[in-house]
């Protein structure tokens, strides 16, 4: 006896909304901690005046300016809808009734009227 439907793979199962929210919160906090580290390291660099100060300050300023924008965009990002995911574009659409006799009996018939 053949199975009529393919089993649901655990890798295809979506994460719960609580898990998604928690992952986005953790990612946001880590990125903001990295931004705070950039600001602190920038202040220390200005005080100590190491070689290549301009390069290190440029990196710290870029981290302090761009990390908050990126963190907010990633925190507000929602997972793609199932029909928009790339891997679903390559799968065949499953037929609701794999039995050909059953599919023929439920198909709409075209009536051509001579009148």
C-alpha cells in the first residue's frame, strides 16, 4: 500500500512565533552590545592615540552608525511566507487526489450547447 501524502519533514516545519521573537531579541541585543563596544573602543582610541588612528576610528564610527540601523531591520524582519520561500519553487505541487479515476469523476465537464 503506497502512501498518499508525503510525510512532513521536521526541517520544513516553521518555528513557533515565540522562538522567532526570542531569536530576534537576542540578535538585536547582541548587535547593540557590539555597537556600545564600538563607542567605548573609539573613546579609548582617542585617548591613547595609537598608530593608524584614522583607520580604527573610521571602523568604530561605522559600527556606531550602521549597526543600529541593521539591528532594527533584522529585529523587524519576519520569516518568508511558505509560498515565497525559494525551496518551495522547485517542488512539484501535490495533487489533492492521486487516483486518476477519482480526479476524472470530479472534474468539471464542459457542455457545448448547439442552441
